[in-house]
């Protein structure tokens, strides 16, 4: 048997992880990314222990471990600064400390681990021919640069996946999740050490995440109608959150667009695949990440689950079974877990969106009186996930380095909740 070829549609976190994992399992890979450059769109991402463990399993542990780890798991506060809950560090329970990095750093790290020539920028995947007959042989992938033959296709083309639409044309697709969000990465210069925390108000939230490179990732959410666009995002955020506890007002003051270092504020409505797909594969095509199970960002697991998908998929495709059987096993391994996490994230978002004063008071009391041991145990199914066993994959790891600031981009809807 010759070297098998996989075409990956999408150069985001999930697609690049899948390409690296497959290449280190002996596959030839081609990544088709419709953008003309990998700009590291987005802001920060928390690599929870489950995602770090997955990256370690494909030899990328050292490459993503530069800088300081997060001191612990997110705590919850009220707008006046009172703590509703605080949890301990993740390292002692899960063996690895969570790390918060800029998405640009993670994208750059994954891209550097690809084989030379694997990445094709400015090339979109328009469809796959032969899906119904895929059990008999390779399929033909139609791209904007011509046709490619592939033994397997990885659809990692985001929230509004064209390949998902081809495979499941009757699926209702993404649904507005009831909130809009803002994200930015700020300089940490002159600031004291900040705890990772999220503050819940009445239908509004504000999050603070120190990044491994010394910068600070901030995000905010509010209940608005879909398509609502403030004329001035900085003014809108100050209006909503300027009277909340320290250091939120000081951080908002850093949302300044003036040179020499203007801050980009990303703003997106949240969407999700509220109706689960019946499966994550068809013939020789597998869907992963947002294309398979786009979820709300309330648990910070969208990107982490894409990384898990990629590692599991590569592990199964490296086995002795045929590609269609391996992809059926992939659905069996991933569908139930991601569906449960998506539902849990949706429920968490429902609590955070409460706005009636009485409902907010009851919620806050319930969170405050819940023992921390109960909260921690509830995270075990999320953070305690283990990658599939197997030999260490071949291939060199990219050299670890400092998390540098990526080229700025206005952002895309696919990147809103990874």
C-alpha cells in the first residue's frame, strides 16, 4: 500500500492539529485554507489539560509550554468584586496546568509542525465527489485551485461548513445563541498579577485571562438581538462595565486604538449547532471542530474539543481498518462526548444570561453555597480526558519559543467561539 493522502479543509486550530497528527502517523497531508495568510485570527484561548494532553500525544507538548501557566481554573465574581466561587490549580488534579495563549501563537506553532509544502493558502474546498461510493476508493476533492484525490477528507471548515452542508443538506445549521461577545488582548505592562476570573452580572459577563506571554486576554458578553452593532465598541463596553470592580475599569481604559499600538476589539454574535448532527462522518469524509459541533464558549472548550477530535481521528486512521470503518469509529468515539459538552455549555450560558434581579440573586447564592469539591468533580469529565493509547508519533516537534503578537485581523465568524 502506498502512502495515503488526506485533504484537510480549513487551516484553523482543529484542521492544523489534524494535519500534524496525520502526518506524524504516516499520512501525506494537504491543508487547504481559503485565507491568503494564517493571521491567527481571534484573541486568547485557554488550553485546558485535556487539550494539552492531546497535543503532547502528537509531540507538541514542549512547543506550547512556553511562558507562565494559569494559576488555576476560572473563578466567578459579582460586579462588586465578591467571589462566588474559586477552584484550585489544575496541575495537582489533572497532571498539567492550564495555559492561556494567543491564538496566533498556537496557529503559528501548529503550522510550523506541518511538513514542507503541506499548506496551501488562498485555496478553498468547494465539495467532494464520490462520497456515496467512498468505500470503494479515493474521493475527488474540488478546490478553487483544481481537483485533488484523497483517501480521506477532514472537514474543518468552521461554523458555516460548506462540506457539512453537502453531507447533511437537511440539517438546520447554526443557530443564534442569544448573546454577543467582545474580545481583545491588552498589554499587561504595569498591572499587578491578575487572577483568571469571570464576573457575572445581570445578562452580562466580563472575563480576565492572563496570557502566558504577559499580556491579558479580556472578553465580555451581553444579551442583545442578533446583528446589533454598537458604533463605538470601547464606549459601549465602558457604558456596560465601567462601574464594575477593579481591575475592569483600568483594563477598559487600555482599549485605545491610537498608535503606536492600537488595540483591536473583536465583536461577534454567538452561534451554535443546537441540533446535533446524526454522525460526524460520511464515507471517507470526517467533520471536526465547529464544522461538527460548534458550541457556545461558556466552558471554554470549543477549541479544546477540536484538538481532541483531531488526535482521535488521526489515531483511528493510523489503524489497520479501512478508512470508512475508521471514520465510523471516530463518530462513535466523539459524538456522545461533544454532544454532552455542548449541552452543558448551553445550560451554563442560560444561567449567565439571567437578568431578572430575583433570578440573579438565586443563581448567585446557589453558586456560592456549592462546595468547591463538587465543582471540581464536575470538571473531571471535561479536563480528565485521556488521548487514545499508542506509540509516540514520528516527526520532529517545532522549537518552543515566545508567544509573539500575530498579524492583526478583523476576525471571522468561524473564529468567534474557538
